[in-house]
C-alpha cells in the first residue's frame, strides 16, 4: 500500500512538471521563438540582407532586369533575362538593347561598348556562366566563344569577368548590391516592401569596368561621405526577394567632359520569380559551334591584312575582335597594317596619323584603330590598323 501511494505520488509529480513545462512555453518565449520568421523577426536594418540569403536558399529562380539611361533625347534601356541556379553557381542570360535614334552619340558608344560592332551592329547577346567557363554568343554570330581562366588580352581591360556575379552566377543585377542594403522602413504583413539604401560603391558593381570610369563622381575620390543609393525591395511571405528598384542617378558624374554628360538619370528594375523551378540551361550543346576565345580573340594589330573579324566578343573594346573565316558572315575585314614611327605624339595626334595612314591606303570608307600611349612606349613605335565594316 505504501509502495502504491509512492508510485501514484511520483506519477502526479511528473504530470505536474509536464504541465508546468507545457504551460510555461508561451511565457518564456520558446513557442514564439519556434514560430519566428527567418527574415521578418530579425532587426529591420538586416532584413534585406537576410531576404537575399533566403532567396539564394530557394535554389534557383528566373529573373528580368531593365536598366534605363534617360537623356533629354530619349531613353536607352538594356533588358537582361535569364535563370539563376544559386546552389550550382551557374546561370544563363540574354541581353538586348533599345536605343533611340536621337540618343546622344557619346553616351550610346559608352553604354554599348566601344567600336563599330556596337555602334553600327547589334549589341544583343546570350551567355551562360558557371564556375569553369563563360560561354558568350553575339546575336550576329553563329558560334559561342568559350572563355576560361583569367583572360586579359589588353592591359587595363577587364576581360569577360563583368558577366560573372558574386551573389549570383550572372553579374550585373541588383542582387549584387542587396547584400549591403540597410532597410529604413517596412510595410506589409504577409510579405513586405522595404525602403532601403546601399553604398554608391556597391552600385558600381552592376556595370562593366570601362563604364565605371565614366560614373565615378568626385565624392568617391574625396573625404566626403559616400552617397547612398535608394532602393525599394519587395519580399514575399517566404522572405524571398521578388522585386528591387533602385535610382542609380547618383552615379552620374557632374564633369562636362564625361561621355555621359547628357544622361540625366539611371534606374534599375529587377524582378524574380519561379523559385525552385527555374534551372538554367547548360552551356552550348555539342551540336552548336564553340570556339576557344583564348585562340580566336585577338587585338586588331595582331590581325593580318585580309583577315576577317567579328567585333562583339563580350569584351567591350574596339581593338579586341574574334578572327573568323572570311567564307562565312563577318563584321569586318582588315585592309592594312601600318607602322607609326617615332615617339608617342599624344592622343589626338596619334589618331590623326592613323587616319592619314588608313585614308591613303583604303580611302575614306575605312575604320581604323591606333596604339595607346602604353603600347607605343612598350613597342617603341605605334601601329595603325585599317579595316572595313561589312555589316
């Protein structure tokens, strides 16, 4: 009898402890902690950053981004569409441009990239990115260029790496800047819309290196506080980024000699969808022609008279071309190579000497390139390359 009462007392005591533990969960915050949202329950200034991480944890997504350059003579816009595999560090993208006829010429050449292949041809392209290679295909080309390793064919040229991102395989999207964004306010219940800012320097990462040189405002080279870029970020109930819109106009230089002096505003608008169901395609299939960029991409002064070439290599430089057979479609043909004797005469004088050399050799219809001060100094003389544009 005594033994049975002891067992009963022990059972009642255990039940009492169990009820106390269950009843006290709401009071000590453990239940609330279990139900905490991975983004919305965190401090406000970290929520955009955490939403970016939540987006990456979704595995993959499809995206669309438009970057618009506004001038008094119309708007030029790049549209980038594709798919991202965050887990596999790969992605695919298609880039297209819409530039009005009256858009300022200097700004047109700068945002599209240097050279006749950009200013007279189609700047549209497709590319795939993974950890091993970047495959690039110009809209006018019947082949892919495969870039591997650290390819820098000209001093100071960024090669092809501007197409690769750090927050996603495909670079140049607002995802690159959201990692440093801090929210100042939020609205919404199921999902949220944030007003946030990120450092102007982070906005530079959205653009190729050659374009960044036109953007750097004086404030980035002084002791003044770096400007902040305003961005609006929409996040769904799962904590994933579905849209980001940023006013990048603070990037514009106030210098009158800037190639973008006629551009009054720059905006970017990114949307994400199809989370977990949007795996990107693989690189070029075996049935598609693929060329090794390390072999076929050359400088114009390496080309021989009579060589044919395509201008759109993804490297955004007028003197970096793909040497291709003349039996197929091509953008241009080399008509002559000329040595420019003596020391470097200065930029404008070097241009005039190249113009004179090419005009005397091929007439007024030719295009031409000439050596930079560094190349002239390294070689002890300059070089003028004359070519015609065939399409």
